[in-house]
């Protein structure tokens, strides 16, 4: 995990202003935003992707969903709507092998996604 950029953000080795933080999850602004609001929700526990989630991680995933709702309200996008997603694998667009969720909002989202 010592080479994982998100683990370095979680540990504070790479400074990144937090939008939210508790003992299990942090939320930071994406450095390459794809919407007016683009926040990354990261579990502090290193999990490579959604494929590596175990039954014992169900509480963590629930916590991430709750944090996403809280941050959406905080960012003023809850009422109009937003998108919460995770990319998995190279064809799914996963660029960092640390489970993370993108919270996107502040504009109309198209479907299907690009």
C-alpha cells in the first residue's frame, strides 16, 4: 500500500484539503473535476476495488453512502440531484487501485455516460 496515492492522501503524506473526515472515510475534491462539484470519497482502509470488498466491509460501504449524502447536502447539490459512482478495472475507468467513489453534481448528468 506504500505506493498507493490514495493511501498517501489518507495518511497525510500528500496534503489534500478534506471536505469531510471521520475514522473510516475521507472526502476530498478531485484534482481533475468533471462537474462543478466533484468529490472523491475514500475509505481509509485500503481496498483495491469493489471486487475486493468483503462481507465484513458492509458497514464501511454503508458509511460511505451516508457520507455521500451528507457531502451532497453540504455542497448544495442534494435537492437538484447528483451522481455517485465507482469505476472498476481498466475498461471501467479505474485509474487508482484504491476503492473510491465519485460524487458529481452541479450540472445535468447525461445518460448513458460518455
